[in-house]
């Protein structure tokens, strides 16, 4: 889900949905910078393979890239819990159950990797 209608915004049928403000919104520039750095690591892996670098050296870089992605995922998860799940808890109702289930499934996926 990338957009939602803002509650209480007066939006009615015929108006465009308002983009959602996600938990990572305030750190977006930092996240993009971090992802570009990870992208560079992955391109470096391609270069290492292209240059026939020793397998163990490539695996070391794979490990570093994997750790960088896992670290990014944990930061994003924390922001989701602090923003989206906490917001649902404040609003109450069935929304909190859905957000907790969603976060639990995301954590399970991360643990499988």
C-alpha cells in the first residue's frame, strides 16, 4: 500500500488520495544514501566475479553486503513499530491486531534469511 486517504482531510469521492506518511519518512534521505552504498557493494561483487577474484574474498564481500541489508531491514522495522504500529495502538480497534500481525510476519521473514 503506497497511498491512503488522510483521515479528517475532507477528501471525498473524486479527489486524489493523499500519500501516506510512512515511519521511515523522516529518515528517507539517510535510507536512500545507505541503499546507494549497498548498491555499490553489490556492483562491487559483480566486478569481483568479472575479474575472477578468489572465491573466499567474494564470499567475504557477500557477507558484508548481507549484513548491510539486514541492518537496513532492522532499522526500517524499528521505524515501522515506532510509527505505524504505535499509531494503530493509539487509535485502537482492530487496526492494532492487523499491524501486529503484519509486523510479526515481517519479523518471521527476516529471521528466515
